[in-house]
């Protein structure tokens, strides 16, 4: 693990989280969107020595944290980057939430891959990427149920969090983009991830070469 990288990423995430929490107009929506970061940062901090992750996973989690916090600060429907693209391409909706769900597949794909490669029997088989992919799909489906439940509990304050923007197929599109993100991530990053696992755990059997070749 690259320790300086870990501490820099932690500092950037905490700084961005504090800035947006103070400046947001809707703290309920902030916690609904950025709640994963609020829970995840302490977990990563307390496990950094006992179960350190690869630099690639820490970097991906940091990028995802910035996206989630941005969603909490502006809401996905009002995110300025998405509004600019909406105006540029003359689309009917702000598609920043689609990017958010793409990241929901792109980042967890490698997280699941690392967990399975280090803790499960599939770490030396061609099933490694398969289980990582289906876990991402299951996680995305579970998130849609959690999103729906949180919106019901939050009432009118949860409408910004749900962010369907009038699209009756929003949940299905969200899951599709998570699947796309997952597949792109596994295709693009599996080899890099494998090399980092070998460097992190040289004494363990983390040979995923077969899985990389078959995916």
C-alpha cells in the first residue's frame, strides 16, 4: 500500500466532505447521498493496517467518494457539470446521475474483485471476474431498493435524492449503467489490479492470471 497516497486521499475526501456539508442547502439529501462515505472512511481508516487494500482500490474509492459527495452537495439533478452537458447536447434531463450509477459499477467491481481474490476459493479460478460482476449487479439492485426506502422515509426531502426526473424507467437505467461500469472496469483494470495484488501480497496465492485471460 502506498501510505502517502492513502493519507492524501483521506485528507482530500474529508476536506471536500466538510466543505460541502457546510455549504449545502439540503443536509438531508447530503447524508442520503454521501452516507456511504461517512460510513466508509472510518472503516478504511481502522482496517488500513490489518487489511490494507491495493492503491488502485483506494484511488477508485476516493474518486467515487467525490462523486457521491458532489451528488449530496448539488443533487444529481442540479449538478453543474450535468447541466452543462444537458445544455450542450440539448437533452431532456441532467444525466449526471447516470454517471453516478456508472461509477456504482465501475468502482465496486474492483473492490469485490479484491475481496474475492484475497478471501475466497475463487481467487485462482476463471470465476473471479464473474462473481465480481454479479455482485455488482446485486449491489446495484439492492441500492435501488434502499434508495426507494430512504425516499419514502424522508418524504418530500427525499425527492431530490431519488432524482428520477420524470423517467419511469429510471431504476432500470440506473442498474444498466452500473452493469456497463462494472464490465468496463473489469476489462480495463483487471490486469493492473492483479499486478498490485502480487506486490501487496507476494507470499499469498493470488494468481488471477487465468481469470484475467478468460474475461
